[in-house]
C-alpha cells in the first residue's frame, strides 16, 4: 500500500494544504467508480484520515459526486470525484461495508437522489419519516419511480423475554426541538437506541441557492444552528471570501476567532450547568448558569446579540473590536475564569458528582473512529480531531494550537473536556488580544463577483466540532449547489452508542454530555 504522500503523487488526486480551498470543476479528475472506491479505501485505511463530506451535485443530466478526505496528521485535504448518469438511477457498491463512517453520507445521497448502494447494511432514512429506505428528490428535474415510495418507516426491534420498547418525543416537555428516541430495553437496561430526526425540513441548503443577496446568505448561515451562530458564520464568511477573492485583514481574522472562542466558552459553561442539573447538583447548576450569562452578555455588549448574530460578515464587520470592548472582554473573562475554576474544582472533587459521571455512557476510541465522530465527541474518546489543529483557518493559521484529548470516553471525560477547553479558549483570546491591532474599519461586502464552474470547501471548528460548508458555481458564476454539514450529522450516532448497556435513566445525562443539535441536523 502507498504511504499517503506517495498515494497522492501516484494517483494525481486533488490535494490541498489550505482551508478553505477552491478549484475549477474541470481540474478535478473524474474517476471511474471502482477506481474511486479503491482510492477512498486506501486513504481511509490510515486511522489519521476521516471523511469530511461525500455528497452528490446534479450537473446537467448527470450526478457529480464529491468526496473530501481529511488527513489530520498530514494536514492535507484530498478531493476525489466520480460521475454517474442520472437516468437510469445509479447502482453503486457501498463504501459503508468497508468504512462505517460512510453510512450517513450514502443514506443521505439515496434519500435525495435515489442512488442505490449495494450492500449497505441499513438504508434507513436520514430526514424522511414516511419512506422506509426510500428517497426524496430535490429540485433536480429527476423524479423517483413510484416503486420507491414504500410503507411508513419501521423501527429496529428486538425480540425476547423481558424486552420492551420505550418511545420519547418527538414533542418534548421542555423547549428543545423535535426528535424521537426509541429505546429497546431489557428491564431498565438499554439494549439499543434508535434516533429519528428530520421533523423540520427547513430547506436551508436550497435557500442558499435561491437567495442572491450576500446579507440574506449571511443571515441563513447564522441560523443553521442557533447555538453555533458564530461557528457557521465563520465557515460561510471564509467560503464566500475565498470564492470571491477577498482577503480578510489580520485584525478581522483575530476578531472572528475571539468571537468563536467566546461562543465555545459560553456553551461549554452552559453545558456544565446542564450536566449538574441532570444529577440534581443545584449548586453547580446555578453557578455555571450565572457564569454563562456573563459570557453571552459580553458578546451582546460587543455586537448587540447574545449569540453573536450580526457579528461575522464577509469582508468586514459592523462591530469592530475597539479598545473599550477589548478591555471589557478581558475584565469579564478574568472574573469568569476565576469563578469557573472554583466551581469545577467543587464538581470534580465531589463524590456524588463523580459517581454519576465516571463510567457512564462510555464510547471507545475505536467506536468513535468507526462512526466518524468529530470535535469534542471524538476528543473525549481519545481521537485527536480538531480543525483548529489539523486544518487551521483564519487566525489559527498563525497560531499553534494543540487540542485537548482525553481517553475515558464517558460523561466525566466529556464534562472535563469542557473545563479544559474553556481554559484554553480563554488563553487563545488573551493571546490574540495581546498580539493584534483591533482598529478594523473594513465594512462588510455583500455583492460578489464569483468565478464560474468552481468547487469550494470551507471548514471551521465550532464548539461541537467540525463544520463543513461547500458550494458549486455554475457557468455564469452563480451558486448552483450549497452543502452544509453540522458536527451533529456524525455525533448523534455517538449518543446511541453511549447509552447501550446503561440504565434508561442515564439517557438524559448522556444526552446532555453531548448536547447535539436537532436543527443543525434537520437542514
């Protein structure tokens, strides 16, 4: 087998060392599917590689498939492509048979375009509820044959003495968004959890194509997942800037990373409170909630919105980080850092807390790697996966970042990872504030001239993990396809794995330890 550098050289794969990257469609080799499959298998044999995206784009009478493999340790992004006639519907050998992490990508392609993947172990819907392994066509000019419209979806079931099923959702008692959880249990022990999402069908990706205004697209980006407004906005802004040839100033790049790390701090501290809530540790809950409020109010003082909406825009900012804002930010972070250190010390030395965190909801490094987990879901299980380190973007391209990695893979690890990442994020902000001039007066750019017939891919590390946004432009330079991947696309499966062999009463705690996004999944 080739080593990774030899493989890239020997097979003329399209490889990039920059994030985002852009390439003319004509410069991307179109492989026969058997060759494409073999090269993907060779790349994925390296444990340091994972699939960033595998999706299809209708181009004329054909479907063009794009697959991006990230080599984390080599810090490279490898782009592969194959093309299939749209009619008759393609039938392809499933990659999932060799690499389980491809199961979601192939299921989504099947659901959207009707492509058959021979040997796929479970072609269940991704976001469709009334089709059992069927497909929903996007506006591609293609229509699924009526034979594909099958009976309502059947959940996986387990038979046996004492086995029973428990359904939760899709409407919940709280204010969270809709999701359905079907537990197969033996007594109180969870044997299997099947998670069904896709209740909203917001049409985000389609709207990115329909909306022609830069401001409309910017608002769409920050609405993909409300608690990751900054993360998705950064991914979108840098995509549009690379596509249109805009180079953001060093000050603007620093501001974006500061906002991104503020978002990470706020959510991690809020999740610390939620974890305390689920184990009835009220002291930890109320202190962490108060600290989160300080952080999000800091963001509000900066840009007028607690979640950072309106802050990140292509080419510039309406809210430059002037000296007064920077001083306020540092002062507030100092208070939060000191108080968060005290409360987390209390949490992680409290026997009652530890008895509910340690050993609960374990996901091994092998399991995390198989399902393609990203972000904190992977790092808490010992898989070193962090875009800030492997494929740096914005100010991280000149900032040496080393990810926090733990190996226990349980609720304790996911809680501790939050504490450690809060500390690192605060140091990042202090470093950037101390080394950059923040009198940035560049105004945002909303009207773009885009290159024709090009493919672009942008990655950012949101607080949940890897965010991917990609676009394809047509012959007139207009965006004809837009693809979004929130980290929850991968990580919901990690939750399903985490609750196996746990008491069903541990589910809320395991769920909060990931805090995955419904709307980020239900595009």
